[in-house]
C-alpha cells in the first residue's frame, strides 16, 4: 500500500527525526509513504477570517498536486494536517471560493482528496491490532502522556479525527505499543503555539501547565504529534523545573519515535539525539535499551 | 455608573465591518463565560474573551483594539468548541488583528525576532508568527 505523503517544511528541517522514524515505521507495518513529487509550505495557519481566500491558495496548491498522485494524502505535522483538511473542506463545499482559488493557482481542484493523519492511517488503514502484532520491543512499564494539543482536534466538525473533548486515538496507539497511557487534564490544551516568537513568558506558562499536568498524573514520558508542541515543551521544560515547583523534567518525543522504538527499529536511527530531552536513562531504567 | 447607549453605539459601523470580515454575529453571545473559562491565555489578557464580546455588542471596539487580547489569542479554538452559540471569539480576534495588519502595521517587526529563535524554531512557528504579527 502506497500513500502519498506531505512532509511540510518543519519535517524537512528541524523535525527530521519525526519524518524518518515515520517512514521507517510505515514500512514495518506494511505501507509506504510516497512523498509528493512537488510540494510547498501549507502556510502554517488556517485563516480564521473567511474573507482571507488568499491564505488558502498555498494549501490548495499542495492539495491539487496531491490529487495528481492519488485519492488520499497523509501528513504527520498536526498543523499541516489541520490547514490541509480545513482548506480541502472549503474547496469541496464552497463553489464560489473554489473558483477563486482555482483561478489563483491555475488548477481545477475539486476537494476530492481524502486527508488522513498518520494516526488515522494506522487506526483505519493498517489497524492498531496489526500494529500491536508487529511490536518487537514493547514499551512495557512506561507511563506515557499522549499530548494532542489543539490542531489535531479542533474545530471538531472540520477535523473529526476523534471525539472533541475526550479523544482516545493517541492513547489507543500507545497502548498497542505496550506503554501505559496516563489520563491528564491538559492533554488537549494549547502549548502557546506561535507566541514562541514574541511571548516566551506565556509559552512557558502554557507548556508548563501541560507538562506539570502530565507528570502530576504519573507520566514518565510525553509524546507529541506536532513539531511546535515538541519545541515549546522541550524549550520550556528547564525553565519550569527551575521555577521551583518541584517539577522534574521528563523526555518529550514524537509519537513516531515511540512507534519506531516499539517496532524494533535500531535505536540509533530514531533521531533521539535531535530531541533536547534525553530518553536513554528512561529506556535503560525500563530495560528497553 | 450610568452608561448611555445610543443607536450609533449598537449599530457601530466598525463592529458591522468586523462581522463582515469574520462571518460572526456578535449579538449571538449571551455571556455564559465558557470561552473565558476554556481560553488558555485569558489569564494574561487585559480583556478576556467574554468581555471582548460584550464590548463589541455595546459598540465599543476601541476598548478591545487597545487591549493586548487579540495579540495573545493562540487560535486554539477552545472558545469556539465550548461556545453553546457557535461563536468563534478566535475568529473575531483574528479579524481585529487582520484590520491592523492589513494597514501594514506590525505587532512585531521582523528585525525584532531574535536570531537564535529563527535558527532553532520550527519553520511553522516562524511562518505562523509572521502571519499573525507582521503587517
């Protein structure tokens, strides 16, 4: 099974380990991620003002390119997923905007591509049962916090990957990998997102709430689906620990790194050295590495 | 304190314009406060989401324009997903940001963004930040 794949800018640069671990894991569970022959930035933000049609042209171009390679498109970054899926819906449902967008990008795209997050591919196309059966190095005894963030889930009626307030897709995957998912209050709260650019204080507070909530619920590991969540959490962690609230840092990794680990990939190829938090002591403690 | 409300306040042309840009109807809000309760950044906002809606209903857009609220909204859509009336305060605040940015005025100048951030941050943060803060 070959599925056209849109990496997006961040996975091609600072989050390379997110991309490589996903590709290798895909081949272990029986599908191939075929990178689009041509792609551009999705714009990294879905315009919340509906009069801003120009903001939809970049993702529309991606979708139009994808439609030439198949009827499905998968992506890993939660922001790319959100932007592409919402733009696709606008193009599919709003004829007037579709015409304007197609005029700009000089294509005839109708919104027919089905956008699936990598987690959806694992759940709906591969099946978590098959993932579970492919596990060679179970993450046994690791209490893992599955941090969804915002973009993977909201707005519910446009995204619909899982239940809006109490999603479980991410926990179901981690459970299939042998880990013990912990329930924590801030699993669908914001990390501070783009405020990283000009308001570090708010980002530290918001990311701090996510991490203290996760660790307070017993997590020894935090797993993410978004490079910006990953960046904000890892960057804030030392500051939260220094603030003297008794918080002690835990490793933060991409879900595909957890997946690759469980599927038995060589630990040296999972790109853990690119994360700023160190997972090795935890793996040694649990007898996994 | 007495508040005098005239037709010109309720029918504020600036608020109507904002409604056109955002596709929202400020009158739908009945002030339940779910948005401020769910908003992760309301603690840092000079005017939290529920009050933003009330000021707009009363035609006082200037009060909201002068507050930091629109620049702190992260667009996480908690307000919208919890609103019983389906109002997106995030869209309203984005509309207000857009009104500033479309005039070419920036909240953050590109040269003010620290180099270490540009070097290490995910591209999506840089692209998104520029779209939200640079006119």
